[in-house]
């Protein structure tokens, strides 16, 4: 849920809660703090008394006494008087006997509104009833302190009771602000945690993942942060691995160049000083010089391939080629190279020529890398097989050797740059041959796969025969 929606819902709930809280607190506080009588309760009380008198026909002193005494017992703050039409008191709950004249009654009613709503003074209410054309009067007298202090029409009787009514109102208005402060404090806390985690994020320290399962904007931002932090961690690990492999590359290159260079310098010095025995030894030395020079040239070509890989500079020149003829020439080269080395070479190329749209020079380099790899690491089996076939619009080139095979724990890494199955072996290249093969085949829209068990390793290149749309 979005924060904007949350805020609207929070304000709506707060408004409803405020109204309910205001009403509830007003009633509760009024009931507790505003005790006493009001005009409505006094009028109801007088009507009950008059009804009882009428029902019981209790107009004389002996009859009225139990009724008024009972009312006085229940309401000791009220003075009850039963007065005849001539002003004489028939019964008084205080036991007084008096006869009122007009002035006395007028004085009791004098300044009645001020006495009723003022801070002090007596309050007198008069109610009448008639019996056989004879009029009787019920006088109810009480102190203004016995009235409810919270009743008002145009003004309140005291500022003290104003606080009792204002307190619920203040609480009701404060509730939305308190809830809003809590809401924004919670947001601020989550944002601060996110900011702190981002400040600590770098390539050289452990990442901090945040646990925020909420679905609002901050929760979504936290999810994106966690994903970004994991990507940075993976990239940092890749950079670390790449740096380690770069160091390994420099170490291997240093060793691989030093050994042939030492041999070249030694044989060159021997030829320069004429220390060879005869023409045969001279030719043998020249052959070694040529082999070592070619090996160093191969290393330099691999370094150039690394640069091309880093810069993405493999440029394809796609034309239609006779793949069968190209592979026959490659097979002849390796037959001559392996002659006298007790290798069994099997060539499975169909008589029917297979044509495909490829960059012939790059595909030839990929094949030669696979063949060199098979000879270098599968020489124990003394077997090499090169095959070509076509199926379902694709051509398949296979290279098979019967060496010891690639250990299972190393198989997932064989196409990685600078990786060697046996890192202790020196003088056998820079460990980029198979990664070059994979990249060349990928550029052609094909795949290269392999399977390896003891005494049989098979590499398969699959390429589309027809040109890809991008070319």
C-alpha cells in the first residue's frame, strides 16, 4: 500500500476515532465531574410529587407529610414546602410554619435568572395544582451549588467546568497529530536505516541486507537496494576472481616466456660462437630455435586475443565456405604433425561437401584450439578424432580424445578465461583457448558443448548452415 493511501486512511480513521473519543469522554467526564440537578430533573421530580398527591388526594398536612418527607429523604439538598392559596404553609420539610405575603414570595423569585445561573444564592421553583377550586402550591428550594455546573444557555457558570468540557476536545484534536507523528517517525526510521546501509555500501566491505517486508514505496526501495547490494557483492567477487586470474596470467606468461627465451638465447649464442659439432647439430639447434620462436609467437597471439575479447573487437567476415574442404586441410596438417608420435588419428568427414555461412579463419582457429587442447591434455590416450556431420539445418564438428578426461569438479570452469585444469603445469599456454572457442562460436550463433569421462572427452560445435539475420 502506498504511503499516500496510508496517510488518507490514517486521517480518516483518526477523524472517526476523534469524534467517538470526544463523545465518550464528554459523557464520562460530565457524569463524573458535573453532578447535581438541572431544570429538567427538578421539573420531573416535581411532576412525580404532584402526580402522587393527586392520586392519593393528599392535600392536607397529615396526608402530604409522608410524601414530601420521602422526597426530602431521597433529595436532602432540596427544601420542599406545601403552601395554600392564602400563603400559609400547610407542611414544610424543615418543620417551619409561616405565612407568605406577596412581597415575601416576590423576594424569593427576585433575580431568579442570576440565582439560577450564578455562582451562589438560593433557587426557588413553584408548581401549582387545584382541587375543588382550591389552589395549592409546591415550592422547591435549593442552593445554586446543588445545580449542575455544566448547564448553560448563553454562558457557563464557571471557568472550572469549561476545562472539563475542553479536555475531551483537546484530546480529540491531539489524537490525529499523535498518530501522524508516529507514522512519520516510523517512515523516518526506515529511511535512516536505508541511508545508513547505502553509506556503508562499497566493494571492499560486507553488505548489509535490510529486512523490510512492507509493500509501500520505502519497502519497494529497500527491495531494490537489497537486489543492488547483492549485484555489487557478486560483481566485487567477480572482480576479485578476475584480478586473481590476471595475476595468474602474468605469472604464467612470465614463466612461459622465460623458458623458451632462455633456450633461444642459449642456442643463438652457440651458433654465433660456432660451438656446434657439425651441420646436423646446427640444423637441430635451428629447429629448436624455430619451435621456441613459434611458441612465443603463439603466446603473443593469445595475448592479442585477450585484448580483442576485452574490447569486443572480434570482427566477423561471413561468407559461404566449403566446411568439408577446410576440415580436410586441418586434418592433413595434424596428421603430418602427429606422424611418428604413435597417435591414432580418425577423420570422419563425409564425401559430400557441406557448405555454411561462416568466418572461415575464426572457425579454423576454434577447431585448432580444440585439437591442440585434445593433443596437449589427452596425449595419454594417443587418440584423436575429428568429425563433421549435418542435421536439421545445422552442422556439427566433433573433436574426441581418449585421455584421462576432465575431473567432474573442474568441468563447469573449462570455458572460463585463464582457467587451467592443472594449474601446476607450465609452458602449456595461458588458459584462454577454450574461452576463445566459446566466444567465436557464440558470435556465429552456435553452441559448443562437451562431455568428459575417463578415457573419452568429446567436444561438439554446432553451427547454423544458413546466415543469421544480423549478418
